[in-house]
C-alpha cells in the first residue's frame, strides 16, 4: 500500500511539473506533497542525494561515472543564493549550482544523484568527495573511470581516487604545475604528452591538444585514448538539455532548499525514466503526455519510481 501511495504522489507531482513547467505547492494536493516530504525528508538534508533504484541499475551495468554541474538561477533564496558566473553569457546571476552524478554505459547515460552547492553548503569539491565516498562505501559501485572538469581537479580529489584504485580522466588547468614546473612550459606546442607528479605525489599522464590539457592517472594510456575518454564527459550535456528544456530545472518557486532538492529529485527521476526505458526521445515522450497521446503512467517506470531507502 505504501508503494502505491508513493507512486500516486510521484505521478501527481510529475504531472504538475510537466504541465506548468515548474512547481507551485498551492496547485498540488497537500497530502501528496506531505507524503513526498515524509518519504524523502531525511534524504533531502544530505549533502549528496542518490536515488537508490537508479544506483542499483548502475550496479548491473558496466560503465563510467561522470560528474559535472550547472547553474540554477534563483531569485528569492536570500539565505541560500550565491553569485554565479556563466561562461556562456559572461554574466552573473543569483542562485545555486546543481552537481550532477551520471552513469554512462554502453547504450546511454542517465543521472543517479545530485548535490546542491549554495551559501550554506560545503565547498563544491567536498560535495564531489562525499558523493564518491557514498558510491564506493555505501553502494559498492565501482566505475571503469571517473570523468570530470578542471573545477573538480584538486590534490584531495586525485588522492582519494588513486587511493580507491579508480581511473580518472580530467581537464587539467593550464595554470597548474607538474613536477614543480608549469605545464605550459613543459608542453609548449599545441600537441604533446608528458608524465610527472602532482604536489601531493600522485603521478599523472598529461596530454595537450590545441587550447586545452587532459590528465589521467593511467600512465600507460596513449594520447588518443586519454582524449577519447575525456570526450565521453560531454554526454552530460544531453541530460542537462533534457532537465532544462523538457523539465524546467529552475521551475521550483519555493524558498526552501528542501523544496528545491525535492523538485530536482523529481526532475532527475523523470529524466532517467526516459533515458533508460523509452524507445523515443525524451522530448517526444513528454510532448505526448502534454498532448494527451500518452498517459503519464507510461512515461514513469514503476521500477524506477518505487523508492526504498
């Protein structure tokens, strides 16, 4: 009975999310909202929130972990909002970042969890480290490799991943040093490869391509293998497009971070349900629901929407 009630609450929340392009608590039945807050109340207070059914699916599928983030502009979150810079527009906004954890396997990519970086949260690298710790120690997940951007590259992160015995591939800032010397001085031309030690003693293999550097702790990998592995990170953009375009990631108007976290959890659930089970694009699936061609029950997978924490 509990599972039935939860699935009904999730359906109700998802229907509003799709139909109005966001969430207004006044338009959702009070019982459904209370049921969701009760079910996920403890989880929503964590620094990193993983959706157990999605992680369980990842455990069955050999693949790699991708970590990236996106700005979520918000006005009205006075005690939570940070000033965010957008590299695309070169402008600033007020809000928080969503740190997304995704699993990439042979046939696609789907989100498994997220963290929120705001004024009262830990540093963004600490959110990343907490996520890694949960995946390894609690869920016993072991990715083939971990892919991330230069913003997450730090001595603590590289040490943790190397201690785990996990392969990592990351963008390497041109301002960084390798073996005590500027990486730009060591690879002066547009293409090249060199290995050396970080200041924490971890040895890495750094490859340069025109305009950027990529580092990995796999010393025997050839340059092209390193570059191709890093390019897999761009699969995260598909998830971000779905979350932003189809599901209006910034559509929650509530002023508490718990409400924001619940909304993002639902967005990720809907996104994953399409990326995993649909035989058509998420854009088409969600449009079919809005036009009445398909029922929401056919979009939501009961296997994914059945939570057990």
